[in-house]
């Protein structure tokens, strides 16, 4: 636990290092450190942020040993020092201030060699000791020189992540599905995610030299989504070392190094139906959300969405036998006679969030369906649900 010392008075000392940091910049850096620092670890150093003052720059770094994030903090900085500060202490202080932060580092005394840190904003001042020596903080491992690298825009990267997001598995027993699989297909970068019930496959225009695929874990993807909420055309440099199961992402003054999932991704191509498709049905977000809202008040269990091609109607059916008919017309084309078919309504709702309008293509009511939206470089696969 961080030790606070309210009796320290450094007014007569000259600080080893100082930095004045704008509020917005301090909020950005502290949030990033808080997102990465290990909350439940038994290694005390992993609860801390490493702050380095050197050559007129301030950097902050946090790690949980699987993800390592380092950021350059825009600051008016001077002096040289390396100290550690508990990420919770840093985050709490930043949440309580409303202006620029003055950071000062003082050398420890003969009785206590630990460096002393002062954080101040207006009348609010926090003094504490750097109780975890900087040498105890895990060193940053060098990245392999043989790594492949390429550059893409934040928009392009977030398109891959967001399109696949709802299909990532959360099942711990099949941990190799707990992420997005990146590889090169027909010369282009492709992202794939599946939980065994649904699958997302999206191609991009990037053409990296990537000999092997790699599985990016969900915690890394969450961090990237948090960093790139607004996205944009700002470039992102990606370095990939599949053999070493490592990846590095560099963007906006942030370097993130992470371990990828060390396992083989299943051959997803085997579950993508090739047709010919005798069923074609188009749905939109408004229809599905209306159906989900109606079902939430009338059914107790996880409902299925039934499409009856004979009536051109979309309805709800729950596992406990409850059913509610919703007068929603659905554009459906079929060849020959076909009984009603259905899907998990929750899956359809998540799909509608990713693709406002999509068309289902299937061969029969018991086989996987292909879903396509307006983007021709993206396809989804959804397993049907028994509704009898």
C-alpha cells in the first residue's frame, strides 16, 4: 500500500525533476495506466506506474505482464528521475483536480532513501513516497528485430475490431477463441472472430507481410477500443512477431506491447456455406429492436426469432413455450416449400448493432446461414436455432 506522509516538507530542497502537465493530458495518461495496471495481482509492483523524467520528457508505463503500455506525456519537464506511484493514487488525484498538475520529485534522506513525489494543483497537494523501487518494476522486453510491420489508419483498425467484436467468444475452455484472428488472405489483411454459434470475417485493403496468423486477445482489443473511440485517419504502426506470440501497436504517443494467444485458430473456412442458397431474407435494425423490446416484456427465457417465409412474418418464440406474434413484414425469397426457420434473438440484436441492414442467405433451416450487410468485404455466419 502506498505510504502517505503529510509531515514532509520539501520547501527547502531543490527537486530532482519537475513537470507541469495539462489536465486533459494527465487524464488521458492516468486512464491508460489504470486500464493496464493489474488490479488483482500478488506482485505489488504491478499495481504501480513507472514515471520516468529524462531529457526534457515525461513517460509513464504500466504492465500486467501480458500487456505493457508506455506513453509519452506532453509536459513542461526538467530534470532526471525514475519513480513509481500507485495507479489508484494517481487516478484518484487526477479525478479530484480541475487544472494543470505540478509534479515534483525529491531525493530521499539518510533515514529514508525513497524518493518523494509531490502532486499539486491549486490548493490541493499530495505528498507520497516512491515505496516500490524503480528497479523492482518489470523491465520492458525488447521486441524481435525480425517482426513484420505495417501502417494503417485508426479508422481501418477499428473497423476490423468493431465488426468482429460481437462474435468474440467469452468461453474460457476454448480460450483460443477469446480474441480476433489476424492473418493474410489473398494478399490482404483479414480479421476473424467466432464463438462457435456465429462468425465474423472482414477483409481490409492493407497488404502486410505476415507469414503466420496471430490471435489478438480480448483485453488488448478492449484497450485499443478505449484509446481509439474517435478513431480518424491518424496512422497506427503495427509490429507483429507471430513466432514469438507478440504484437506491438504504436499510436498517438502510446506504445502497447502484448502477448498474443499461443494456440492454433480453427479452420473457420469450413463453416462458411458456399450455396446454392434457396433462402433469402432481409432484416433491418428497426425490425429487430422492435421485436426484442416486445419480447423482453412477454417472455421469460432467451427467445428465438422465427421467420415464417410462407407468411412473410417475423415473430418471437421462447424455450418455455411462450410465444408472441409481432406483425412485422419481412422481405423473404424462397425456392420451393420451406418450413419456418429461426435464430437466437439476442444474436440477431447484436448483429443489427453491427450492420443496420443485412440479408440472410441459407440452404435449409438446419444449416448455417450467411449474413451480408452493405459492405461487400464483410460476411457473417450464424447458426440457426430450433424453434419447434
